[in-house]
């Protein structure tokens, strides 16, 4: 995952908790479950963000946050799994298999 993925996940849980969509402390249970998954944080996200990710964001009309996922999938030559329609469309246009 791009390095900022951790912040996106924790922010989503924080917002869900504040909006009472989660029970008290449920976010901690979710984080514990995520913690055992074989997820690797990409060490190149930051260095790629200055130019490669920015170029993809400009080319496909994405935020740089979303373009980081596209850049990583393209670099690793792996399909992109997303719930974001614009990101899935960008992956398709870039010739990358995606699952939406």
C-alpha cells in the first residue's frame, strides 16, 4: 500500500466513530484485525510522489492520494482493487486490470 494508506484507514475509522457509525472502541477491534493482514507499506511512495504520482494525477484527473495507488499498481504490475469509480477508470485507461 502507499505510505498514506495508514492515515486514510485511521481517518476513516475516526470519522465513523465520531459520527456514531461504530460502537465505542470498535475502531480498535477493526485495527487489530487489519494488523494481522499481510499488508506491506511501500517505501517508495514518498519519493515517487514528487513527480511520478503527480504526473499520473494530472493525466487522469485524480487526487495525488488516489494517484499513489495507481502509481504503485503500475510500478508493481499488479491489478488495482478499488471502490472508487474514477480510480478504476484511470487504471483502465492506463492499461491496468482493475476490480471495482
